[in-house]
């Protein structure tokens, strides 16, 4: 892994009506986002809240990383974590979180780099965390359906994934597969410490389940989600299947916990760790 890691400057932040957040970091995972990356960097830079940006690029063949390096404010408030090969969205975020903690950021925003997530919603997510949430989730389905320009089959898939995930995990969220989030450093530290480790899109679900299971404060914020502006989706069949399997693993873990905690007290003390998910018992 090659860090292009210039020294970080501190960006005092003042979002109206909130406590001061010292150093928010926006993490932008990219794979072949050359048609979006400059526009999104610009859109984040002009926000009324000052943030640093970390692009986590998996050596995109279309030269996304080179465009970041050549961007005027690269090295001031914009940084690049370049990885040798395409390694999945979940692992991109995990490495982004590790980088954030190492560099003293106390809050992370995670968002797509294709304008499906509107940069203008960043201050609202930050405000929710500043006001006490450990994780603020940009929800597409909190006030009805707020999705623009998606083909019908894509919308049905997303709605079905939400119903399936809610049913299996029992998480009381309107949008359990959402990807737009702000996360407090306290939760980030625990995520890294407990080594949650799914690599793909399932990570977006796993992180919420982890927060919910461990009693962190979750707040959903309504957003409008728009079909990607340029470029191609990376969401393929195998990613969908992997995510469905991860949710099923969570469900099996819940069943195991239920029995371990009730009928089969002789296995009560055992700890059960699925690939990608550490189940903690509440004391
Ligand atoms: N670093 C890295 N980024 C990735 C990887 N896969 C996807 N991304 C990025 O993650 C974000 C979400 O991916 P998308 O392809 O937009 O997936 P999606 O938003 O679920 O699907 P669409 O709505 O169809 O665009 C985008 O910014 C991608 O460039 C990966 O393996 N590594
Ligand atoms: Mg997208």
C-alpha cells in the first residue's frame, strides 16, 4: 500500500448551532471515478463547513488518483490513500478510518464519489453527530421514498434489500443498507478495535449492526439520493450475493446468541465470531 500522505493541517470547524467539531474527514472511496472526482472535490470544498478529504483509490485504470494528485489543494486539505488493486468498498472505508484515527480526526463522513450522495447534506450529518449521535445515517426512505432517477428494478432491489436486512437483523432503521454516514471517533475506535472486517458492500450494513448491537446512538437523517452522475456502477451480482450472505450470517449469529443466552446455558460463556462480525454479549 502506498500512502501519499502529506502533513495534515488543522481545520477548525464551526457549524452553526452545534458544538465545535475539530477535524472532520470526508472519506471518498474511488474506483474509476475520473468523470466525477474533480467535481465532487470542488463541491465539498465550497461547503460552509471546513473538512479534510481522503480519497481512497484502488489504482483506478482511468487515472482518478492522478487527477487527485494534480488537484490544486492536494496536500493541504485533500489527501490520497492509494491501494495497489481493487479490494472492495468495505476495506476502503476501513483503511480510511484507520488513516483518520492515526491522523487525529474525530469524525468521519463516508460517501460515494458519484454524486448519489449530495455533498450539501454533509453539514446536516455533522450536526447530528455534534449534537450527540455516534452515527448519523443519510436515509433514502425516512420520509417516503427519496430516490431520483433510479430505474424501477434498482429501486425494488434496494427496497427489498432493506426489508430483508431489517427482518433478519431486527435493526429498527428505515434504510439499513444506506452508505452516506457521519461517524464519531468513539465508534470508529471500537470498530477498528473489534476488527469488523467484511470487505465488500456488506460493510455498510455491518457497521450499523455493530453500532446498534453495542448500544451506540444512531440517528437517521432524511436525504435525497440521486442516480450516479457519470461513470459506471461497481455493484455487480457477486457483490449483491456477498451482501445477502453477510446479512444471513448476522441472522445466524443472532439465533446462536438467543439460544446461548437462554436454553443452552452451558454454552453461555462461549463467544461466537462470524467472519466479519464480532457478536458481543450484553452484560
Ligand atoms: N476504493 C474503492 N472504491 C470502490 C470500490 N467499489 C466501489 N467503490 C466506490 O464506492 C462508491 C460506491 O460505488 P458505486 O459503484 O457507486 O456503487 P453504488 O453506489 O452502490 O451503485 P450505483 O448506485 O449503481 O452507482 C463509488 O464512489 C465507487 O467508486 C472498491 O473496490 N474500492
Ligand atoms: Mg453509486
